C-alpha cells in the first residue's frame, strides 16, 4: 500500500479537532498557538491566550510550581509532565495533565515546545478520596486499644501490659475510682445481693 502524506489542511483539521488541548511555545517561552479545543475549554480567544495570557487561567496555588517546571524543562530542552488546575469556561477549575516536549526545525535548530493536555479531574479526585480513606483508616487503627479479654490489662505503646487505670492516667487527666457494678456485685456476693434486693423490694 502506498504511503499517503497528509496535506497542510488535513494536519490543521486534525490538530484543531483532536480531543485534547494542544499548545505551542516559541523559543522565547511565549505561547504562540492554541488549538480550538483549548479555546473551547477556557472560553477565551486566541489573542487572550497568546504570550503568557494563558497563565491567567492557572490556579494561584499551582502557578509558581507550574511556571518553575515549565522554565526548568525549557532551559534544559527536556520533555516535562505536570498537573495543575486550569479555569474552565464555566468558572470551574479542572485538573489538567500537561505534557510538553521540545521540537526542532528541519535544520536541527531548536524551535520551541509543543504540548498537549487532558482533563484528569476525576482521577485526581479519586486519588484524593483514596488518600483520605487511607489516613482515616490509619487514624482508626492508631486509636485501637489492645485490651486483654481476661484480666483487662492494656498493652501500651511500648508493648508492655499495664493496668487500665495507669494507662488512662498516663494518657489523660482521668482519675479512676474503684467499685463494683451491679452484675459483679451479684456474682461475687450473691447472698448479700439477695438480702439487699429483698430489703429494697420488701421494706418493713
């Protein structure tokens, strides 16, 4: 099968209609092209995005990290990947995965960078949900108190077993007083418990 070479118009159509956001930067690090998908995402014109205008849509908390990654890669002529929040046309910040790489002219001279972006908001939110659930589980296990089912001693942080009263005293300002609950009193002193019960229910 003969190899078919795409014409300029076909390449342009593919670039504009591709289901990803595409950008290009010149040798001065300024962006000089955004495809139609990018403009539809941001709701801004090409003129607004050119140069460093696109950075106006980057979340303030992500901007410096994003800029540092971009400029460091640019200086070293290396590909880069980064995640940041970009303002969508409806006023909602969406997490973007941005991958950029240097490109060169036919003579081998450096021509700038080309990048592509995809929306990864669902993946980022999923990772965050897993992280929170993991931290909650760790916290729950951290608060799990090992107690002997027979003598009721507590295993402390050093692995030693100690009386629960001492453990509580070390961990808080709680002071313990000793007594007998009704069930234990009845079990240990059945005759006395029976006598007291009769006196309560059948007073003279």
